[in-house]
C-alpha cells in the first residue's frame, strides 16, 4: 500500500489553553516544576493553568511561559478565554465550601477574591415549609465580596 502521508506531519495543537500548555510542555520534555522554574512562575500557577482553573494569562506571564517553551506568545494567546461562566461556576463552588465551613463553626475564613478576612455569621430563618433552618452569611472586610 502506498503512503501518501508526509513523514513529518505537523502535530495539531490542542484546542484549550490547559491542554495546549501540557502538550507543549511535554513536547519540550519538561515537568511542571521545570516549566515553573524556567518561566519563574509559581508551580501552583502552572498547575492551575494546566488544570483549566486559569483560562487566560496576563501578557507578562504569557511571555514568560512562551519564552520557557520557546514558542511565540500568540500560540498560547489564541486559545485563551475569559470565560465568565466558568469563573461563576468556580466561585459558586467556593461559596458552597465557605458556607459549609461557616456552618461547621469555622471562623477567620479567607476571602476567595482578595485573600482578606471574611466577616461571617450564621442566621437562622424559616424555610418555605416553616421549618427553622440555618444560613451562612459572610462578607469581605477588604473587597466587595459577599457570600451568596
Ligand atoms: Zn475580599
């Protein structure tokens, strides 16, 4: 059978920032730790980007990563998204965790937006059926964050 495929077919790049970063890093034979070191970014940040928690980069970070991977910054930029739905979903999950912690008696919690201190309390209210129920309430002392 004849082969029509060229021998060095370009590898298609992954469609999301997270997948593409993993792909490019592996093509360069780097670990997350290596990439963090070469790009001078915290390891946690590299991991957050690779797990899709962070879906876009500041231009400074983009350049650092691009330089570490020896690629054009545009290779990363073209798959970046500022996805408000994802941010909201992420925030919602965090808020649920905070509410649970407050109801479990935790105090001095950290604000998920700014890392400041949250002022929290538990309020009891009646639910639709007239039963007493507890709500966690919290707001940040530093920024406009309010637990919803
Ligand atoms: Zn805050």
